[in-house]
C-alpha cells in the first residue's frame, strides 16, 4: 500500500468520523427540541428558538440518512429513527390530508375568513397619486367578494382620502354592516392604520378590543347566528422579525452579520412578547360564555410555545380538517405556517383551507367552515 493511498484512507476516515460526530450532536439536539415541545418544561425564549428549528433539524437528519446510505448504511438508522419519532409526535401539525365534511342537521354552517392584508399595499404615494393604487383595488375587491359572512383581517388600513381605501364604507355597502376595529378612532382618518378588524353580516351583540402596539392586538365579537351565538377572536401577535430576503440581498459579509443579528434580536423580542400576549388570548377564551373560534396572524409556527399553549386549549382547525402543509407565509423562507385557527369542541369543523393561490399579501388567507353541534 502506497503512502498516497494510506493518506487518502486516513482523510476519508477522518471526515467520516467528523460527520458521524456531527450526526450524533444533531440527534441529541433534535431530541432536546422534541422534549422541549412535547413537555413544555420552560417557556424561555431560548427554548422557543430551539423548538422552531425542528423542521431545519429534520432536513439535516434527512441529509445524513441519504449520505450514510451511500457509504455506511448501518449508520443511517439513527437519523431515520429520529425522523420517524418526529412524525409520530408532531406529524399532524406538519402535514395532514383531510376531506371536507358535508353539513348535516339543521344548524347553519358559517365560514370564518382570515387574512393579513399587509395594509392593502398602502403607501404614501397612493394618497398623493390615487391612480397609482391598482393593487389595492385587486386585493380589496377579492376580500370584499369572497363568500364568507365573517371576515377577520389583520393589518387593516382605511383612508377616507381615497375612494379605494375607504374600506369601512365599502364593507358596509357590501353587506358587512357590523364591525369591530382595533383602533376605531382612526376610522375617519386620512391615514388609518387600524390593525385587526372583524366584519360580519351577522349581528354583533357585544365586542371588545385590546391593542398591544401598532398593528398588533386582539379584537373579539359575540356574533348571533340564527338563535345561537358564537365568539370570534381575531388576533395579531408580535411579528417574528424574520427577514431572510434582507440577509440574502447583502453583498458584503458585514451586512450579512448585521442583518442576521437583527433577525436574532427580533426573534428573541418576539418570543418574549408573544409568550405574554397568548396568555391574554387564553383569558378571553376562558371568559367567553359562547363557543369560540380564534383566528389570525399568530406569527408563530406549529413548533412554538404560542401554538402549543393554544393547542392545549382548543383543537387546531388545520390539523382536524386541513390538507397538505398549509404554509401561510408568502415570503422567504416560505415553508412556515404562522396563521392559524382554533375552534371550540362545541363546534363541528367541516372544512379548512389555506388559499395559497392568493398572493396579494405577504400572507395567504385561511378560511374555516364550522357549524354548531
């Protein structure tokens, strides 16, 4: 055996050993993430960072499975086992394939439509140059015409200075005469970042709101449907702060580092804020006299403290009646689901859809169809 052959074998052995060590560390990390999400021993922001990385850990484990199958097949079982356990534990919140249920009985089915409309594409130019607002006409017309008696919007914007943007009036003219606004004092403003809003063709018998900051907050409405009443809670929790596109657009390493630090800082701040905000949502659920539907932009993935707390309180509509992966974020990284609906067990869910062909905003609309038992 030549020296060159010996050196080549040593290098190959070294890199296989290094990769095996990294594989073991990845398996331990993935197991830690599973334990944190399944048991919820702590709600610290750092544990939240670990939990939301579960899909990334799955992807890396899958790469290791393929790599070892081509070189050391017996080593592929470890990451393979981790993936199987993950699918058993968290499969329903990741991928489902349910069929719509036909309504039966006398109860009237009703749809709850939810959409982060990203301000309908509002910019200051559109106040100064009204002809520059074709986007708002498209998205507003879509939202107004979609057939659902209850519509919950996040980042709702209204401006009496532009006919296209006088959306509260347009909703009322379209039959949605009942509404709840997070910032009602801005309903007649020239620039009105109202935030969360509920519009209904059914009577709203009582309602409330709780602003957090900016667009973020909670609005709720007790809505009378026939002889019954339900409570709809529309939430918009603090943003995740993920701006992957800004990181990728940086030409220099310094810019990448700066943007990455900004993303991590925003993630930390978001975890802390949403952890407190979801407790307020839980209080509204507990205090409701009526069956509850919670919908909106939760800004957290299915592998998070917010989602797990909500999931322990109410069933998730996507898991029960959705199809596919249900990704709702229309920007990079693109494979996350951060808009959710949860429903009271006193309701039957008939169908749940993610309308991922509607690309007007940085979110996709979601819609659930329910009926009272």
